[in-house]
C-alpha cells in the first residue's frame, strides 16, 4: 500500500482538528 504525502497531511489535519475540539471543550 502506497502512502502519499497528501494522506499524511490529511492525518495531521484530522489530529489537529481533534485536539482543537478537545481544547475547546475545556
């Protein structure tokens, strides 16, 4: 399975978005 740079960036964006939502809940 080939992992493209776009997929890596997408995963990072999802992680940042998830962390942002968790910080917002505080």
